[in-house]
C-alpha cells in the first residue's frame, strides 16, 4: 500500500494541542506513514524533545522563521504563522515524492483515515456545505506533484486578500479557479464531519469521524492557556477521550 506523510505546524502556544496530536497518532496505522513533518514556528526545548520522542517524526525548519510569540487569536503574529503553513507545505511537496496530508495541530486522531484518501485525485480537501466558505483549510491532502501549481496559486490568493481570515477563503478561491479552468485537475471532497469534525463528540460515532478538530471560536481570546484548551475540548464533550492523552 502506498505510504503518505503528515504535515503540521506548531509553537509553544499550542503545547496542549501538540501533546494530544502526537499521543493520539497511535489511533492510525503508522505503517502507512512515511514521515510526520513538524514545522517549528516557536516550540520550547521541552516541546521539541517531546515531539522528537515519537516514531517517524521529523522537525523541519520553516521557510520563513517567525520569532515573535503569539498569545492572542487573530493578532498579526498568529496570522503570519497560519499563513506560513502553505509556504512550508509547498517546500515539502517539491522535495518529496509521497502524498502530503496537512492537518492543523489542534486535532486528535480517533481512527485511521487511509480508506478516505484517493491518490487518483490531485488534491483532497475537507468540505463542509452548506457553510460558507464551503471548504476549510484545516485538512488538505496534496496527492500528486500537480499540487505544486495549486499551492502556488493558493499562496498568491492569500497575498491578494486584503483582510483576515485569509487561508480558507484563499483556498476556496483556488479550488474554484482550478475547477473552472483546468478540466484534468481532480479535486476530491472529504466530508468535514467524517474527516476533520469540529462539532460535538456525541456525533462522532454517527459521522464515523476519523479526526477531531478543536477549531477555535470566540469563547476565549488567548491561546495557550487552560481556558482556551478547555473551551475547545470540554465544551465539545471530549473530556473522556482526552483522559487517554492529557490532564489539563
């Protein structure tokens, strides 16, 4: 079976999420993983040591290092770090042959998702109609080298947007452009409730959810504290599952 790699970005403000992300990798088939690439945008030494303790993990230096710390959602530094994901994804796809699956670090693996990957598609993206925008940039698979042009266009679209949030809106613009203009480019829709669900834990079984997404919302302003983590996890009903990985 074809191997793929996982890519994520983290820093010290996402320490709790980073712990859950890596500890929950045991829920997926690691034999099918070539590498878990982690872009270091400001991890502490302890965080780096923790991440390196896991099999197949490779810490990568960012294309553009952002030295400033971020503690507030939507501040300039936070937006820069979010925006850096696509630049680093581009380099990984250029430098490696295997498919690369980019997953936000504020996630918890519940069960394997290999059966949902379709390597005949050029890219696959978490899809969430009828919401607008109808795609979300939290889970993006680049399955072929043809994805390089897609990522380049995505980066240009991010830079062309005048105001935040940019990442997901620019992704949706890029998908529309490729669907309308490049017939041979195949984009696969991954139902968000199944692949990267940010709703209530009580719906996971019904949805056959593979990865939980502790997506941020306006319950708390600050990153990296217990209030932020609990608002994104406990309020969604994940306390019992999280006991396996973390005690906050």
